[in-house]
């Protein structure tokens, strides 16, 4: 995301700029940022990174203190409603498909549920492949 009046028109224009990443190091927002920088022929070191919690980043973006913001979900939608411009949509990117899938100890202790979870994971793995 960039401010609506930002001179940044493409990812290449981010070179030398500060980009705020919502959440912590290693978040999906950071992963997508790294991916689009690479696709644009930029190195990760070509931008100045800052990490902020999404709510703090939202407040800074709204007040004009952030030039570019790597964010997600509802924060992206709110930024757009407040005049932000979507520079890159992560949904349009081919990314790794990494996801977190959890199961409770109680579910894994149930033989039938454990079998169903294992079946789902096999099917998901096949679909992603």
C-alpha cells in the first residue's frame, strides 16, 4: 500500500524508500514484500525496512508517516478506504503455498479424527503439488 498521492507507481520505485512491514519478522507481509521486490529486480537491501504491529502501522499510515506499507487483510481494506492505493496485490502472486495447520491434542487422540486429519493433509499436499 502507498498513500493515494504517492509518487511511487511501481515496486521499482520503492528503491531507497522506507517500507513498513505489518507484524513481526517472517510474517506473510514480509514474505510477499520479499517476493515482489525480487520479481521487480530489487534486492531486499534496496529498501529500508521497519516492523510495526498492524494497528500501529495503520495509525502511522493514516497520519501520512508511512510511505509504503506491506500489510494484509482488513488493514489493507481500511487503508484503501482512507485513500491508500494498492501497489501490489498479494493474491495475484505465485507464492510458496506455505501455511500453518494445527490440530489439538484432543483431536489427535481420537483415532477417527486423526485418520481424517491425515487424509486431509495428504489430499492438500497432492492438490498443492
